[in-house]
């Protein structure tokens, strides 16, 4: 099956001339769960914005579902295919009620009033935004809810691919789990999810594939398991594998270096113990 999102030889320079991305080649299929990782300034946000067409390539190309983001008048085609949720929902929310906020996208693609309302209700329900909040100004909602409204306003356009920049930053543990479980449910329902994050435990738990950037280039692009089992490579990105993976990597007796969860750690211990027992 061909890729849904094809980034080819992408370079991006900011208008002030700052080069941010160099020769990025990434191909993402349908229903993947991808994490973009790398230290601050490595280019994650810039790449995300190139992926959804907000930024146009300086050279190279980004093609989403067969649509080149450099094409004229493609914005309306792109918004129904790939959505980007800003790191800070306040950079995205600008309407004076939750209802208007979620309706904004569907209105802009000229859907009928009935269809717009249906989209709003569905997106709000899926994102966990209660209809009682429709009249509220997003400004008066707690951050976790503002992020849900931001996600709902993207969902209302029904894009197959959703990019969420730092979904857990500034949220407590419970809110983080909630937003991640929600993204997982969208993934299971058929969406492609791309998260930008510096929390490696989140990557280990939710993503299948990790793309590590360093200095605007792709350093490694592989399964999460393969990426975390190469700590020396990861070191170059100043990213450390999750704590549990590092712990397993430090234990001499354990033969596996790709432990991602507590359950896998227990398995690794069991195998180490039975190997020792059989050696007598
Ligand atoms: N608006 C901007 N103008 C000029 N340079 C920028 C701008 N935003 C980001 N950059 C630069 O682009 C590079 C990548 O930044 P960014 O994509 O925000 O990284 P990340 O999201 O991984 O922290 C950095 O060198 C950063 O300084
Ligand atoms: Mg960023």
C-alpha cells in the first residue's frame, strides 16, 4: 500500500533565513502511531508544520494523500486530510465560544448548517467535550479541556492524520494518560497519529514507530523498540530511553536490551532466573 504522507528531500528555511530542516525523507502509511523525538530546537515542530502544509518546503516536497502542499488552493483539501494540534492550545483557539471554535473548520469548507452541527456534536462527543460547554468561552476552561476543544476542532474536519505537538506538556499524570488513551482510541479507529514529545515513557507506551531528529535531520527512523535498544545512537539526540529501558540495559544478568514496559521487565527477570537455575 502506498504511503499516505510522503516527505521527500525536504529542506525548510524560516523567512528570516534560519535553516531548520535538511533533506528530510519520511514516509508514513495509514493507521500508524508515530512519535517525533529529539531535543529542543531539533526541528520537530517545524517538520510537523511542513507535514500539514502550514509551512511550504523551501525545497523538496510534502505530499499528503496525493496532494502536494505547494499546490495553489490546496488548503481546503489538506485540512480534511491532516490536522495539526498546536503545542499550546491558546495559539489555536480564537473563537469566543466552544461551539464556534469547533464549527469553524467545517464552516470554512462550506458544509451546510446541518452538517456543521452534526460534525460539531460528533467531534465534541469523541473528544469528551460536553454540550453544556458549547456556550462557554474557551478561555475559561482548564488547560486539559482547552486542549480537548483544540482536538475537537481538528476532528470536526475528519482528517485521517492528526499531529499533536507535545500532547502531555503542562498536564498532570492523570490528564496525560487521558489524552494519550484518547489518541490511542482514535488510532484504533483508523486514524494515523503523530505525536511530538520529549517524554520517552509516553513513546514507549503508545507509539509504534519513532523518528528522532537531530539538528534538522533524521537521525533514526525505526520501531520504538529498535530505537530504544540503541542508547548510543540516541545519545546523539540528547534523548534517553525510558527509565525502565535504561534500568534493564544496566543489569548485567538480563539478556534483553529492549525492555519497554514493567511486564517485559518481569519477563526478562523470569528468563534470567530460569537460565541461572538451569546452569545449576
Ligand atoms: N519562527 C522562527 N524563526 C526562525 N527560526 C525558527 C523559528 N521557529 C523555530 N526556529 C528555529 O528552527 C529550528 C527548529 O525549531 P523547532 O522546529 O521549533 O524545534 P523543536 O520543535 O524540535 O523544539 C531551531 O533552530 C529554531 O531556533
Ligand atoms: Mg517544538
